[in-house]
C-alpha cells in the first residue's frame, strides 16, 4: 500500500542554464572547471538553437572552455 503524504513542499525548479550565453559576443569564451564535456555540449546545442548562436567547446586543463563562433 502506498502512503499519501500532505504538506510536503514542492522542490524549487533547477536552473537549467547557468552559462553566460546571452551576454557573449563572437570570439568571447568562458571556462567551466570540473565538468563533463557532454553536459557542456548539450547546453551549447540547446542554447545555440534557442538564441540563434553557435558555440564550440574544447577540453582545457581540468575543465572545458566554450567559445561563441557565430
């Protein structure tokens, strides 16, 4: 049997995009330490489609650097 619980607060929504894509101009970059490349690539793709921009990412030291290319 499943117990019904009342008065448990709904969790706050996660912030989906914490990277500064909107503020970037062509040639700008930012560095993200300790992150998986696939997470960054997924964010680049989604943000690029939404904002009409393109981004590339490369591994750098212990993280990933992202550039706006167009």
